[in-house]
DNA sequence: CGACACCTTGAAGAGGTTCAAGAAATGTGG
DNA sequence: CCACATTTCTTGAACCTCTTCAAGGTGTCG
């Protein structure tokens, strides 16, 4: 690994509203600029951190797209999340001082490296940051509750619908289209995240196309009927009781 | 609701090693005693907090057993976890200042109420507490990763085996038997947690009994072959690829 | 003791997986 | 820049696991 690094500041970062608290005084903003030690570029296919690696920092994604995944010795493999610009990864490492999953860049990426001891230090001085860190961790817990609901109670179509809606919603919050998106991950990775085989993901896409709900050309997806997808996720008659 | 409340202190609590940081100075220990505002009793079947309720506090379980569950408007229902003495619940509420799931007592319980603003206040002064809070949240994230692996890649037998092993392990850490346990939840609640129907849970228990892996008498379970269960969870030949 | 909640078991059925083959896209080296 | 290798995606058919529906048994609590 050859981490390319550049020094930078949060205070004039255009992603600040996504990964930092808002409404800070100038003084507090200056303190925040000490948060990011360096930036680091990660090429597509490379890992930002891996299972077992010593935990030192959280990472705010500036550009690019990541997956986090769990690989057990006996060959199981589970994608636990997909992360995009403005999101923070590495929280899993805090509890045992070492990472418990791999973070893999699905496209060339750049992250802000935030040493965790520095986060804790500045958190003690800047209340807004302290609360922000707590919120980020709580948000991740709530997100995972949602995934548990998905994995535990939804059928294939419902899972894929929920997945697509979640992706566009997050992309839209970053200024992209509400209805069009380019998948950065393979069918197999989607399947791993959704607890389905890649063939099932592919078939379900095909079903959506037949129904006129979406257009799919490889990884390019256009959502034609957002409410149709929403109905799939929410319709009480659809559940496996 | 009629919360029965008693004032108390952490410094002489016999569960301290489970829910509080260790190795504190006397001064820091005294600060911690301000953490717990009151205790609160929750009767079996009652809720400690519910979805939508304003978030004010985290709760350390002193006695009893809880489930947390997500219930959506359209009738889905997902148990997201089972919690026992020494564990902390309520973390889901931080991000939006309101709880996003229900916490239901599965047996008469008592919790220590820790107002979150007080946690943040004392965290700023006591580094060990600050780090401890971070670890608790990170631990919950990692636990949920494990559940995602379970729900996403395991078959019914593997899920139930993993579930039982996890339960006895946590009970053992609290001084109970390594091989015997009393389930505090119904088959349906186990099923909801594991993404299975109650009938499947029941059948899988029966299969374990046939195989001589466990003895089951209603909610009383005795594990006869821990390694057999372990093998089920870890055996690479068992997966659905 | 009777009502109710909980658990077990069977049989039929559905949804997703597995295996297999081929097509489409992507990347690589000459 | 093209030919070839590789990865990724699609689709079909058979199979398997888990679910659904149904009925009866067991335990518990007022």
C-alpha cells in the first residue's frame, strides 16, 4: 500500500454539511480543522482497511464508493453496507481496537483520515462534535436495524425495491437524479448485501423491467415508477407472514 | 405507566464491570455516580420505551431481560435484539432525538436511567467514560454485523445454533451455566429475530433433540454437544453458496 | 377447572437456490 | 486498435428449504 496523502481543512470542504456538525462558531470550526490528519486515495479494488487491522482512525469519504464486508474463515461472505461521499466508515474498529470487516473501494476514492484519539480529544472541547459523533454511530445502528428488517422479513422483490429506493434517495441528497443511478457494485455484491444469490438479483431486475417499473442496462438503472417500488416495500399484503 | 424509582450509585454496583469502564480513580468514580438519575422497574410485558417516543436517556439493565423490536405501519415486525443484565439499550434514539424501536421487558426488570445529556457532560470530563460510550456503540454495530451475516448467509439450523451459542456465552459471562439456559422469549420471538417462522424454530429444535445435540423441555434448554453446534455454524460444507 | 397462550407436527406449496449454458461487457497484451 | 481472455450478467430447469395452513397437544394463570 502506498497511501498518497495531502494536508487539508474541513472548514472549506463542500461536503461539510454531510459529515460535520453545522452552526459552529469560528473558533470551533478552527478546532475541527485539526481533525483530518491527511487525505488518502484508494484505487478501485483496493482496501481502505481490513479485518484484523489495527484501528486508528475513522474515515470520511470525499469521493468514490465503498463496500464494507465480513469474510469468515469458513468462507461465508456478507456485504454489510455500501458507503458514498460524506459518509463515515471505520466505526466497527472502536470496540476492540481493530477492524472487524474489510472496506473495499468499488471505484477510485479519496477519504479524509481522522485519527480517533484526535476525534475524542476535540470532542471533549467542542460539544457539537461530541454529539455529532454520537449521532453518526446511532445512525449506523438504526440503519442496521433497517437491514435486519429487510433480511428478516422481506421477499426478494421487496428487498431489491428497498435497496434501489435507498440508493437513489442517498444519491439525490448529494445532488444526483431521483430516478437514475449507476450501480457501482456487481449483482453478486448486491445479492450478498440483500441475502440473495446473484441469479435471484438478476431475475428480480428482469421482473421489474417486465413490469415497467425500471429500465436496466447493465449497471445503469432508471426508475420509472418510484411509487410502484414504494408500494412493494410497504404493501401489507405482500409479506411473508 | 407508573415508574417506580429509587436513587442509587454505580460505585458499589455489582454489575459495574459489565456496564462501566474499569480502573477509574476515586474522583472519576464519584463523577460516575451522577450518571444514573434513578432506577426504574419494568414489569413483564411492559415497554421501557417505544418507537416515536422522545429520547432522553440510555438504560443499563440491572435485572431482567428485554427484547427490542421494530414494528412498521404495514405490519412487519422484527426483533432486533435480546438484552440482559449489564447491557445498555436506547442507543437507537440518539440520532433523531426519538426512539425508533420498542424495548419490551420479557420478564420483570429493573434498569438504571442515565440521562443522555448527563452522559455527554460527564464524558467530557472523564475520558474513560467517553471512550466507554464509544465502545458500547461500536460493539452494538459489530453485533449487528454478525446478525446480518446470520440473516444473510445461514440456514435455519445454523441460525438457531448460532443463537443458542450466543445466549449461553453471554449468560456464562454472568455466572450462569455454560450448557443450560431458560429461554425468556417465545418461539415466535426467536423466529422473528432469526428471520424464521415459529414453526421452523420449533422443528429445528426437534431436529437438534433427535440428533442428541440439545435437550429441550419447553423453554428449558440443555446443550449436550456445544461443539456440534459450533460445527454447524462454522462448517464450510454447510453453507448455501 | 377452564380459557388462553404457546408449542409441536404433518402435508402441501411457494420462493429462492443450484447447476448449467450462453451472451454481453470489460480489460489486456500484442 | 483489434483479438482474446476474463468477468459479469441473463435465463432455464430441477431441486430444496422454508413457509403456509391445519390440527392437536401442552402448559399456565386467573
